[in-house]
């Protein structure tokens, strides 16, 4: 039986929980069209789905098909980075944000300080990994740089055999 899954909402809710934001800062992440969204504002973020693939497929003794699937997202952030100090700070933010996403994978929502990771699979645990943190070189406005973090969600889906 096929079940639809909402990937975007729980992933966004998890990503905005980053605890190391400075007072007054926020991590705004929307779903709007990435190009349109980022051209309109100098600060902000957009979460974009960029593809999915089956990385492994097996059948169990009942004839169920078990897929290990990877779904990929890009988190795009735009920030004012008009000087070397701001670029350094953004580099540190990206590295620590990526480390936090990967760290939370080991905590799996164990307490209030560790938000529950998004659940994409009905039957198995998933893994969320972040990497990248690159400056894309896109400068749509003077003094504003664009950064990207790649996020991979690895999970299993069981498609039950129909008799």
C-alpha cells in the first residue's frame, strides 16, 4: 500500500530549531520558489527539494519490497556579508549549523534540548546528514552572498506485497 509522506514540513520545523542563534536572530526558511524568494530579500532562506533515488532494493520472505531511499534537499541562505569579518562569521555559522544537524542525528529527540528529527519512514529509522556549506558566488545585490547546505535524508520504505 502506498502512503504519501510530507517531507518538507517536518524538515523545515527541525531546521529552524537551531539553538545557537544569537538573541534577536531568527532562521527564516520558506518553501517559495527559490530564485523568486531570494531575489526579493537580502536576508532569508529557502528549502528546495532537489531529487530522490532508490539506493538499495530487497525483497523479504513475504514478497515485500524494501527500498532504502535517499531524498535530497538544498537549504539556501542569503546573508549580508559586506566584509571579511561577516564572511568569517557566516563560515563559522554554516560549519556549526551543519555540525548541529549531524549531531542531532545521534540524539534523536531525547530531550527538550534535542528536537525530534523528522520522520519519513513508517517502519524504520531514518538518517539525516548535512554537508556543503558553500558560498555559491551568486551576488544578486551588492554585499549579499548566497550559501548552500546540502541535506540528505536516508530512510527505508516497505511496499507490502499484494496477494
